[in-house]
């Protein structure tokens, strides 16, 4: 048996493929004669092209996720303040530096006065042909270009987007995508030029390259705060959802990130959910790349600050892939998945779906064998699942949760200790289980 000192107070044991003692305890409980035992749970179900979307000035992290947590939903045993703290923890482990782009984390830490070098991109070759302004084709020259020099190029791109030629539209979208990738002032210039409404129809293009460039261009442009409102006002939300459903792997991924960026404006969240964004986000959880899954998790978490979007996520079947991710070590998604599960567990439909997906045994395993931060997220989700449900408390005991919870109450973080103690208190209320303490 994993000792309390080894599993909680010292170095966390690694996930393993064999049976833990919790699993053995659960097995023995399931197979001993008993009356009135809760029914046995069903088993849980358990390389996209990635572009560096650089930004020299925007600190594009998820701290903003701590704002706007739905307060109209009763969340037993967890105050709004506690949920905000959990949300901030999610922000810390889910920066856009790792989720949207490998470059943003580095760039966000640079001084605002420093103009970083972007990764070389062969697509930038030939950009001067659009404007004829003498701007060179290398990223280094483009990053040092003046706004006056870039403005004719932007005007030419906008004209290209309005051309009847599919080729001209595709080239123009590609150039805007690249211009918007480099500098904040370029993004502001492009946003004011009328390019955004011209890009939106390309999101429904039957040309995969044009659709992908349009989705990525809008994502890059959305990094400039003023452009978020322009993109939403141009009616881009529903076409972005369409691109997320029909596009290339990169188009789906970047459309999801664009919607995440737009969801930073609270009033956009209900619209994004109503336009059908949640089912394709759940599909990304199942079939996306590693980065695509992280982006989908982050977007779902932000959207699920509203009750209606929680309901949509449950209806779209989010519980099963989320529970599956909790049990996948080393993928960088387990902790994020637990936080999203905690969000869904705030509503009765979410609690039921998580339990049916095998969430209780998976979360108990995370408390017993997972990293310290993951244990806190797991006990938070279990607390929401069990606070008002005697049946779920019984299932929790059957899964051998008491020893790891006792250990967590002794050796976890302050928040984890409090939540573990509260959950143990609920379990003591189960009269049929009093003898197990």
C-alpha cells in the first residue's frame, strides 16, 4: 500500500498502469455481500499543424478567467471566493503561452518596448507585391517597418479581399494573417482598415487554405483588445464556429482560440454558446492535437462560466472525454480537465453526467496518485459531486477514498486540507459507513 507519507507529504507517486491499493479496496468492497449498496458504475471511456502566433506586447494569460464565474448557480460547499481561487490556479497552469502558441509565453515576458523577432515564415515572401511599397519580405525587415510603409500594403490586402478572384482573396487573407502576427500596431491598423468584415465571409470558404488563413488572421487580430469588439460586431462568431466544424486541423484549432479570445468579453460568451461552439469544442477534446485539446479545454472553461453553456457542454457529451483526460498522465491536460469538471459539477446535470462517466473513481485515483495541484482540483470536483448526494458519497467510499482523503487533510495545501476535511465530514454523515472510520 502506498504510505501516507509517500503519497501526500513527500514526493507524489507516478501514475501507474497496475492496480493501486485504492482499486483493490474498491474491488473487495464491490464483491463482498452487502445490502442496499449503490449500483456498480459503468467503466469510463476513456498532429495538427501548429503555427506560432507571436505577439510582442500582449500579456495573454488566463488570469482573466477568474472574472465572471457564474454566481447565479448554487454551488454547494464552495463559496464564490473559493471558486475564484481555483480559477486563478487554473490560470497559472494554463497560460496562452502553452495553449495558443509556443511563442506567446516567451513574448509575454519581454518588456513592452522590446520588439521580438518572429520565427521565420516562408509565407511572408512576396508581401511587397501586394503593396509595392518597398517593404522587404523578411520578418526582420517587416518588424522594423513603419506604419506609413505598411498602410498601403493593408489597403491592397483589403482590396484583394473584395476581389471576385478566389486566388486574390486567398493571397490577401494570407498576407493579413502574417502582418497581424507580428506587431500590435499592425493589428490596430488592420482592424481600423475594414479588413475584418472582409475576412469573415472567407470563414465559410470551400477553399481550405483561404478558410484557415481567415481564421488565423482573425485570431491574430483579436490579440488587440479593440479588435475583439470589431470581430464580434462583424458577425464572425457563427462563421468561426463553422470553421471549427469544417476546417483543417489548424483552422479548427485557431478558430477555437479566436473564440476563446472573444470570450474574454463577457457578453460574447452566451452568443458563442448559442451559435453552437460547444459541440465542436468537445469534438476537439476527443480528436484534436495535444495543443488543440488544451485550447478546447481552456475555451470550454471560459464559456462555462454561464449556466446555459454548462448545460450545453453536458448535452454535448463533454463529461466522458474530460474524465478520460484526468486519467491520462503526462499529456498536460489532466489538471485542466479536472477544473472543467469542477465547473460542470456546479449543476445537477453535470454531476450526474460526471458520475455516469466514471468520474468518482478517476478523481479518487487523482487524489491518491496525482501531483499536488491536481489533488486540489480533484477534491474540489468531488466535493461538488458529493455535497448534496448521499448516493455519490456512498460511491466515493466504495472507491476507497477515505485513506487518501485523510492523507490530503493532513498534508495538502491549506485549501486542499479544508476541502478534504469537509468531504470527510460529509462521509461521516453516511450512517452505514460510520464503522469504516
